[in-house]
């Protein structure tokens, strides 16, 4: 089955219907093997533009391209059967206007098999979200800390504190009214995240928000301990696979240099063994 014809068991409407029900589980994925590991456990898998930082060594998400998202999206689709796949629209692919957003969203869905796209922004993106939804493209919104706007936000700071709470609530209402089926709340004070969750009738997906959100998402490389450049406060390390992998690599290197690997069990004889 090609990525473009892939079917998922869960849809945008399924995710929307989980509002106020059992918490929605999500992680990011960028490769087929990782997607396969998540499929039985996640309700939706996000092909995040965080791929630029965790796999490509970029300093931010701003250098991620459409071609990169298509490549990683198609890989993730090959690893999923049950979970819904949502894919990020990269920086510069939708901000110019609804028509640009539609063309790029349509490409992402057609070439990867994604069931929905995610884009950043609140009130200012409501018209674009509405345009996409009316044309058959399910949209997950993303407000609060929006990494693609990091240069205007002044860093990876908590969003929505004090007087900034009102604009964030306005953002949440705007994307809901525009037809988004869910909204990511990133790095938002817990009480505000709970308030937004109560106010709007679509699921809130927290990342550095509140346990009271309708669901949670994390960058998989963060929670598994693969990405060590920095560790956000909101990340819990469920494993330390990065150090474990480095230890294994160091052991391999030492055995190669000591000519301990390959050993007899890992090499082949001149002649095939005789059969009985």
C-alpha cells in the first residue's frame, strides 16, 4: 500500500469526539521503525517539524522544508495502521495566505497519507484554518509557544501569563470557531490551560501545559533521552537511550580496536558445513 492510499483507523472526528473522555495520547515520529513502536499506544502520531532539530541538527524548526516533511511523513505512514497521522506544515508554507496553505497542505496529505495537518497561530490564522477545513483538510491548531515564531516571541518562554492570558483565550476560541478539530497548547500556565480546556469544545493537547488537558504530546527523542542538547522543564525522561546507545557504540569501538570483534561466531568458514 502506498503512503498516498494509506487508511487509518482513527480520524479527525474520532479525536474530536474524545473531548472530555479518556486522555488522548500522542508522540512525534519521523521514521518507520519508531512509528511502528507507537502505533498500538498512541491515538495520533505527529510528524513534527521538530525533526529539523532532533534528526537534522538544525538550531530551530525554521529551516525545515516541505520536501523534508514529505520524506519523513511518508516514512511514518509506512509504520502506522491504527493511529491517526498528523503532519506539521513547515515555516513559510502557509503564512502567505489561505491559497498557499491549501496547496501545501494538499501536497502533504497526498504525498504522505497524513489524515490532517497542524499549523501554528491563533486569531491571525483563523481564516486560513476555515479555508482549509471547508475544502476537506482537517486542521489541528497550535497556540501558546509557537516555535516557528520564536524570533518574534523572544525565545522559548512561557506564554499566556498575566495580561497575556486574554489573547491566548481569544486564540483558542478563534481556532475552534474556524473549524480546527483539536488544538495544541504549548508552554502555557496550568490554570490557563485548564480554563481553555473548559471553554472550548474541541480537545486540547498539552505540551508543557496541564494534566487537565484532553491529551498530551511530547517529542519522542526528548522523552526517550535521545536528544540531549537541552531538556525542557515539561519533558519527563522515560528512558535514557542516548547514553545507553553511546555506551554500546564505545564498547563496539573498543572491541574492534582490540580485534575482539568479529569473533568466531560472527565470521564464515571457507566451506559450507556438511549436511547430515
